[in-house]
């Protein structure tokens, strides 16, 4: 097809973002469950709420950030727009608008996946079941990714889907790092202790980066090298730098598309990200990792806005399809 | 082993598989033999698989409530409804005849008005009809084809005779189920289908696209065709998706289009792009808030003006609703005769036009046996079914008839044919109808098949999906 309706570009962009968020959330919950088991009685669930800036919303529904409450809030609570059920719903609503453009397999899997997620009850979320459940959720997302990869026509719609996916993935990676880095660092006494190492370990595992990390650094594990790996390793597919490279690739694709002659989004935001990602990690941690991650998130956000202005005919606001589900995550 | 059909008894009704005699018709023998051999458990398992597959593939209609969207599957019955090759040939001729006459009629009433001047159809019936659009008078339509997509509801009576119950000349739906039902049967019953020559239905999308291209405004060689939907919240949304996909055209909504400088554009990632042909699945009333319903959020303000100038084509044309009105339906045999000088190949259901004196008298005399229908309505509202009405209801109907006879027609009760259908107890007869689809651009093509709707409730004659109806695959035999 020669031209793509602006609305469909937006739908594809958001469908990808929602599914990427679901996968990341499943990873976070999974690894957090391991944390909670390891760290003797430490209330490990509050950081997730802080990660998504959901404090206010959460505490209007629940009194305490217990494992049970947090997991319910993020998996099956429909009033939480960041919950897995809300995100899968929103992804599916975007897919509904795109149905004539996506493959039947993509729609069908999303449909079955939503049916599974919306059928989850509190008893399915018991701590003993959680790891298994997260595995299933992750696999649902990976199945989606695989079907999209294997069946999607490589037109503009594909490009916008990939842009949404990579922006969301980079954003999620920075948030995960931010949460863990701050939770893990302050306890100076623990640095190098078995608990400390196991937690960094778990962080790497949550982003499927442990083995990759080991190939780069066969021995030792410090907070800095882990942060560097997660942010800046170009071979690691969930690193921020990998995502930004993908974003540039798809950006170039749009700029070279003859059907889009005269439309472009400025690459200055991408240049800024590249510059930030080439700063040595020692300098980053010295100047403050949290602020650094914040700046990356803001940059990603303005990239999304630039895409929306250039191609969707307005601000990206997640209202594409999915009604009131707003993108509180990416506005955080 | 007991066969599925051992206890099957269609009674006095005509059965699509066993005819009137109770033993299989020549053309259905293979199907019935096969069904008689299959174990009921196997049949049930395959039926369940079909139902699950329909849901998973999203072949659903969506019911929206405040907080949720529930996707429902239109019930599907796995026992097919066959139609003999010879019989279909006759139906095909009759259907083409009918849609040809309808297009002549629309061209005439929005043009010279000869049929009205000649007194064949009363002028006030047409021009006073709520579906008559004065905006269409004198507008040129490519190939004079007003009704490009037509669905004709056929029923078979006790004697096995097909007749037309209703024409659907606005935005008939259901064709996607015809095609999806076939795909489903091909997957679930490859062993049954393999032995039988069935005419394919899957090229509907290509035929439709060709017809839409035929309808492009003058001088447009490579038209941009779009399908216009009221949106994902419409109950027929699946069909809109299906057709857009089959034709490879964008599925747009009113909000995606703008009028600029006398042309229609859609908003793309590359800016505005001209649109030439719009297959709109939205009623006349909602197409343009400037011309019709000013509250419509679904339409495109100003599109009627562009359309009237011939710079975009709307499909079906605006104003076709007058042709499928119940009052005009009654005149259809005369309309066919008037334009084509032929008798109707497929008869109407016997219809009494109450504005005519003898017909009114007949209706009043036999009201308890007749179905009285108000004209200018659709969806079965205000219909009085004589045999199922109380004395008071009949009296009320009599008064309405006497006050405004021109508002009514009456028809006898029709004993719809039945088809064996899988129910809890095994196989039982259930009433069916048939909606074939015709696509017309320069020429008319009849899809070999159609939507067979089945009333799943015992003894029910109501096949509508909103009232417990399901569908079957329709097999036009080669």
C-alpha cells in the first residue's frame, strides 16, 4: 500500500508500546519475586510502585504494599492503566483498529492472550504461582513479537510499530535500572556480599542479560559495570544504546520513503541520545545516574512527540484506541 | 450403529436435505450418507472446535457495555445447506433480473420519473417515502448503478418454492460470514468436502474491488478506493475489517477524511491523499452532517456536495433505501415487467397492497391468518402476526388499517423450509432463510452461495442474529 492512514500509524506505534510494557512488567514482577525471597523480610514491593509513579493511585486502593496487593494491582487491576490486563486490553483495542492491516495470526494470538489475562483471578497470582505466571505472560508477549516479525508486511505500519516498540523498551530499561540501582546501592556495607551479588544477578536476569554480561565480563560484578552493560552494550538487545540504534534505523527508513517525501522528524533528539550514551559510565555515576536516566527518558519522550507531530497529525497521547487508558508511564 | 438421521423428521415442512419425501434429494445424498456415518461425538467435537476457532480468529461481533467489550461469536451450525446446481442457475437469473430492475427504477425516480408518470408505482409512495432523497435528483451515477452491493432475502415455502422476502439495497451485511463459514468447514470437514463439488465463494473481495473501480469518477484511472466504517464499536466491524483486508484498501472513518477544494482527502502519514471511491458502511442519515443528520459525528461534512458533482463516488448510492422499502417491494413484479418486459423469475411472497381497495378488503377479511406490515420501516417493528395476535391486537390493527391503508401491506404466513441442525438432542429440523449477495459495477455478479441463517430455537421462524439466529455454510453444488 502506498499510503498509510495517520491513525493506523499511531495505532501500530501504541500497540507495540503496550505489548513491550507488558513484557517488561512481567520481567520486573518475576525478578522481584526472587528478590523478596532472598532479602530477609525486606519489603521489596514498594519500589515497583515508585518505578511507575503509582503511589497515589495504589494507596487509594490498598493499605499496604504487600506482595499480594502489588501483584494484583499490576496484573489484574483494571483501574490501574499500567496493569498488565489494562495494557493487553489497550494493545488489543489498537490492534482492533488495525485488523485489516495486521495478519490474522497477530490478531488471533492477541485475542487469545487477552482472554487468558482477563481470566486471571487472585488465586492465580499466589506467590508460589507467580514465577510460572510471569513466564506465561512473558511468553505471550514473545509469541506476539515473533508472530509480528514473521508475518507483518514491511510497510510503513511495520516501521511505526518498531519505533513504538524500541522507544518503550529503552524507556523500560532505564526505569528498571533506576529502580534497582537505587534500591541496591545505598547499603554500602552490603557491597560485594552474597546478597548484593545475587541482587545484581537478578537484575541482569530480569532483562535476560546475565549470560551476555558474563561473556563481556567473565569475572566480577560491580554496580557500575552492570549499569554500563544495561545502558551501553551494543550487542545486548535490551540495552538503551541498542534500542536507540534501532530507532535511528527506522527513522532513516521513514526519511528515505518516497511516499513520505516532504515529511520528516528531526534527528537532533537522536543525536542527543547518542551523545549521552557515549559518556563514560564512571562520569555518569559520578554526576548522578538518576538524573542521567531521567534525561534519557525525557529525550525518548520528545522523540515520541516529534514522531506524533510529523506523522500522526498531533501529539502522541495514547488515545489512539483504548479510550481512557493513558500513558502515565511515558509521562512519568 | 444408529445413524444421525434415524429420528429426523421435518414434518410438513420442506427440508433442504431431505426435500418433501423424507429421503435424501439426489444432490444431497452424498452429504447425508456421510453424516449418517459419522459418530455423533465426533460431530460434536468438531462443532466445538469450530466455535472456539471463530472466537480465536475474532470472527465476532462486539457487545459494548460501560466498562467492557464482550466479543460474541455468531453461532455456527456445522451441517451445511446445499443447493442444487440447476436450481441455483435459475435463482441467479432471477437475482440479476431483480437488481437490474431496481437500478432502472432508481435511475428513473431520481431522473425522468416515467414509472411514476405512467402510474405503475404511485408517486406519493416514492416521493413521500422517508428513504427518498431529493438531494439525488438529477445526480449522475457511473453506469447508472445505484445499488452496487445487494443482498436479497429468499425463503422457501412448504412446496419448496423460493420467493423473495425482502430486498436489501442499502448496506446489506453478512457476506464475511459466508466466506469465513466456508473456510471453517474446509478446516473442520475436509473429509466431507473432498467428495463434493462446491462452488467457491472466496473471490468476493476481488469482484467487489473490481466493481468499485468501475465506479470511479470520470478521468480517474487508478482510483483510491476506501471502505468507510462507523468505527470499531459498530457491531458489523468484523465485516468491515474483513472486506478491507480482502480488497487491500484502507478502512477509514469519517474523522480520517476532509473536504478540500471540492475533493475528498484522507489524512495519511504523508499528508492528505485524494479519495475517489468510498464503499461506505454507514447509513445515508449519517454520511454528511451538513446534508442530513446534523448531529452525526460519523460522517464527513460537505461530502454530499462533492458527491453530487461527481468528484467522489459513494457506494451504494445515496437514496437507495426507497427501493427496498416494503411498500415498493410489493410493486417489484410490476417494476420488473415495466423496465424489462419480463415476468419476475423469483416471485415475491404474495403481497396485498392495502392502498388498493380489493387488497384492503382481503386483508380485513383474513386478518387472523395474515401478517400485516407497516411500510417505510425496517427491522420488524410494528409487524402484526395474525395467527399469534389477540383479538384486541387485531382490532387495533384493523383501526390502523382503515385509517391509513396506504401505510400497510399484508402477506400470508410462510412456512419456512427447514434444515437438519445439530442440537443437544441430536439432529432436528430448524427453519432457515437465504441471503445471496450481488455485486454490480458495469455488470452484475452473483456470489455462488449466500448467508444461510438458521433459527436455532425450536419452531422459531426468526433467523435474525439478534434473536437467537445462527448461520450455516451454504453449498451451491457444481
